[in-house]
C-alpha cells in the first residue's frame, strides 16, 4: 500500500511543473497579462529612486519648496500606481486559477472512478484524499504567486542592476559581489528541499488516512476502549510530520540566512564607499541616494527567492504526487477483441485463472482453471469453504478484477471486448458487505436507475421499513448508512442490485444479515426475480442454496463438483460437510 513514496531519484522541478501546461494553457492569456502588470508595477517602484535623485540634486539642493512638493506628488502617484497594478494582477489570476484547481480536482476524481479495484486495494484513501485537497492547494498557490514572481523578480533584479551600474559601475560591482554565493546556495537548496517537501506531503497523507479510519471505525474504537492507543498512534505520526516540517524550516532558514545577509553586507559596503566618493566630490549626493534606494528596492525581490523556491518545490512535489495517480492506467484503457460464439449464451467461465497483480509469480493462483457454465435464465449457487475464492470469482464478472488468463463470456461475448459501461449495465452486483452513501434511501437504491423501479426493488428486498422512516425514501441515511441496522443495509443493497432488472445478477451472500423470517420473505420475492435473469449466488446457508437451480462447489480455487443441492448432498462429502456445518441440510426445504 503506497503511503510514503518519496524517492531519491533525480528529478527536475521544471520538467515536473511543465506537466501542468494542459491545465494552464486555456488561461495563459490572463496569466501572461498578470505577469506583465506585475512587471510594470515593479518597474514603477524602480522609478522612485530616480525621482529621489532628481529631488536631492535639484529642488533640495536649490532649496526649491515647489520642486520638493512636485517630487512628492510624483512619488505619491508612483506609489498609488504600483499598488493599483498589483491589485489588478491579483484580480487577473483569481478566477482562472480557481478554475484550474477545480478542473484538476474533477479530473482526479473522474480518473479514480475509472481505475481498477486493484489500484484502490493498494492505495490508502488518505493518500488519495490529500492529493485532491492539500496538493492541489499547493499547485494553485504556485500558479498564483511563484510562477509570476519568479519571472517578475528576475526582470526587476536585472533592470535594477542595470540602473545601479549606470549610476556608478564600481558601486554596482560591489552590489553584484554576493551573486555567485547566492546562486550556489539556491541550487543546493532546490535539491535538498524537494525530497523533504515530498516526505512531508506523504506524511500528511498517512495522517489523513489515520484520521479517516478512526472516524469511520469510531464504534470499534469505542467498543474496545482503544481511544488511547489510537491517540498515541496519531500523536506519533504528528510528531514525525512535525520533525519533517522543522527540517523544511531549517533549510528555508539557511537559504534566507545567505540571501539576506550577503546582500545586506554588500549594501553596507556600497554605502561606505559611496559616502567616501561623495565626500571627495566624485559622486553627487542624489546619485548615492538613488543608488542606495534602488538597492533597497531590490531587497524584497532578492529576499523572496528562498520563499518562492520553497513554494515551487512544494508545488513540484505536489504535482508529482498528482500525476502518480493520473498516470495509472484506467480500466477502459484495456479492451480485448471479441472472439466468442453468440450462440454460447448465458454466463460462462472458460479456463479462468486469477492471481492478484502484486502476488509473487511463483505463488499458486487464487483461482485455477475455472470452467463453469450458467445457462440463460438459470441461477447457480457458488459454495465453498472460507478462503476458497468465491468472492474473488464473483468480482471477475463485472471486471472489478481482471482475469490472469482464460475468459468470461456473457451470451457468447468476451467481457473484455465490452466497455465497462456496457458490461456493468448488463451485470448487477450485491456485495456481502453493503456500502451505503451519505444520501437518501432512494438515491442509494436507484444509483441513476429509473424512478419507477424503486418500489418494486424495495418490495423484492422486503425493505418496506423505509416507508416508516421520517421522510420515507427521501430520508438521509448518513455516512456508511450506520444509522440503519446491518439487515436493513443489506436489504437496501439487494434492492439496488435488482432495481434495474439486469440480465445478469451476481449476489455475494446477500441474505447473511437477515433473520429467519425476513430471509424467508426475501427468498420468496427473490425467486420471481431469479426466474427472469441469469444469476450467480455465493451462498453459505442451505436456504440460500435452494434459491438456485444448480450448485457449484469451489474448493482451493477449483470447481470440483456441479449439480443440484440434493445430488451433491448424496455424492459429495465436502459439500455435505459444508452444509451440515451451516446448521441444516435443507432436506426439508
């Protein structure tokens, strides 16, 4: 299960961030406009030292109050213009970047729906959640600020250095002295910070997983009095994350120590040298004021380098994490070629072998050469000991897992030749563990089916209890449907399976949570549904087995016997043992 996936492989932040281009391209005009506006605002700030030079060497030296007031007015207008331009930049980027974030989040969610179950089996939900929330927030922050200001600050520094060199080339060289150490520091910082940023984001995903599991499993935690141990585990992860964040802070402090201290020393040296030149008459006071004012105006563009690089590395790491998921191959990307015989109707397994993708190659398969034919309109019960592979076999029909070899056909057509949308419109599934969503009863059952099917499905599943709920089928069942009993949730899951009147029905022990009387009522109604469909039913109780026309015995991943319930009771010792262990033989049914 991927949780902390930070690697030490060589990376390029620029190459990683360039993968955002398809999302940025539709809004590139607004972003370029915002960058141009920000450059104008910065250039307006660099004009201020030139106005100061004119004021000091002109109106101040000549004791001209009118000139001083005129210069002050120019400074005020430049300051207002700079503020308005930066406000305009913010307005230009706000709407398009919120659109980029929304598009990326929607694409991620849609992609997750198309990824195979094997992917979700490997990945912790908290890791996926953190990619859809925290990581995309970091990407938006990068597009809103560092992406623009890395360019703006570079242009500002370049223009400012040119202005200072034109004022006095000797002082300009003094200011440029720290450039090489600052550049080396930035390169070293970029390499180290990326890995720490990636580690922190993975740890946020781990922490999110713990919180989510604790909330969903709160009844178990409280029931077993494990709240203290859970709290300790959470605190341990929090301390680990805190340590990583402190490493980030130390790296950021180190680069700031260099890029703040060295330029300050250079400005101090330029001040001393310039003061000597003014005293000797080699430099005007206005030129020195303009030079130092320009140098001070460049302090923010230089000081912010560490901050901008840190956000950029965070965003590069977040982008890498985002595309780790987006690069996973979705289910619909693998479609086979139909080579079946349409006359071979019903549901057929031909030499099906299944091994989990992450299982060692030399391990025995979960399912081994399964051959089974369920004729049209026939219902087949699947019986076997715990761990024999029953649930795995049923998951292959709607392609929740892919067969390792062999094939499965529906009415003669290989299921790999169908799109999953088409396949799952033909096959309905009810799982042993019913899953309900934070929605109304009706929405949980229908799942997009026609409204008119709801009452019939509820009747088949003996789920008439919904009409006694406060708002009937519009009642919200709450997260995971835990406001309902286990039997009620299972009946709603069964109603969901039959609501669309599917041609093929796969039921994984659908009556396990029902009491005897409710089970009998559901079985009576379910027989009418089974008469109109082709069904595969995982069964543990003889009462459920008797719903089916025939029974298949699955033993250690192989189909070892097929026949009616009574035939297998007489001829197969393993089957008789399984049925006897379930509490009844069913001979009287």
